[in-house]
């Protein structure tokens, strides 16, 4: 279901530098109006708190959607134990999403 606008938005997160890259990629995409921020999931925190690529919490769990095709994008990482995460396309939301005020 992805389109040319969002098909390249994916990244395996295995290090803090990878997470910074993913966060800044998503932020630029939101600012460019190609992604819409949907909110954060369980144990996550608002994207606005760490969208500068600094000071994220133990769990990064944020959802976005492509403004062109509606493809859902999930940014997730477990940073406390260092088990990594990913920025990836998903088929559907599988949890309740909390909405915060990050401008989309």
C-alpha cells in the first residue's frame, strides 16, 4: 500500500545513532507534510519531547501515516536494555494511540 512518498521510510535501529537518524528522518517528513503524526502507543511518550533527536525515554513508540497513500509507519525502539527497534511500515494499529500536540 506504500507509495513513492513513503516506501523509503524504513530503518532497522541497532544503535543510538540509528535512532537519531530515524527520529530526524521522521521529523523532516512531518515538517515537509509528507507524514502525519498520529500519536504514541503504550509506554511511549509524545514525539514532541524528543523530535530533536535527544532525550528520548526508555521506550520509543510513535505512529505516523503517509499523507499521500495512508500507509501507517511505526517508530519503535527499546532503549533501556538496548534491544533496538525499527522504523517500519505496518498494516494496522494494534494498540490504543494517545494523541499529543506535535504539529503535523
